[in-house]
């Protein structure tokens, strides 16, 4: 019996040589604010609105070069309780025919419906040994 399981495991090793892990979890909404410490550091009343999720150390004056979020945050809105990072996305609005705007609520993905207005965070390994870097999409001219 033992040799059969050894054969199965060896066979699986040949069939799945590049198997990798994926970490996926949901985070509920922390706050919706006009704050963006990367684009408008230190400014309260940023020209654009964000939904923020994650650790409670998020603030207008946080400097990503000096702030150590894991030591500053005391809790998180994420289901992965060890993640004190912050994530934020632009808030979307629907423009009705009469010219009024209504905020589009974010909903949790399938199986993460319990996340209160949040989103799903994915951590995936890099492909083909490439380096993974964060991106900073900026649209328009917020300084004008």
C-alpha cells in the first residue's frame, strides 16, 4: 500500500512541477474619504474620492517610506487577519439622465458576499520569474 502512494506522489510531482499558490481573501470597507496619501500626501480633501479597505492605520499624512503599517495598525477589515495593509480604489458614480449622480456600491465577489462594501484581494506568484511591482494608475490632472 505504501509503495502505491509513493508512486502516486512521484507521478504527481512530474505532472505538476510548476504548481504554485494563490492567496485570495475579502476585505470590508474601512472608510470612504477624499484621501490619497500617494498622489496628494498630507492633503485632507483630495480632489478625488476613494474607498479604503484594510488596516486602521490609514491616514492623510502616512508616508509609505517611513510608516510601518504592521506595527501601526491594530486591526483590519480583511478576513485574513494578519494583513494590516491598506488598499484603495476610486469610487464610481452613475450619472442618471436627469444629471444627478449616485454612488455605485461595491459588492463582494462570489463566496465573499459577507464583505461589507469591500473587495477581494489576490496575491499571486510572479510568472516566469518576473518581478512584481505595484502600479499607480493616475487619471486626469488632479493638480489643475
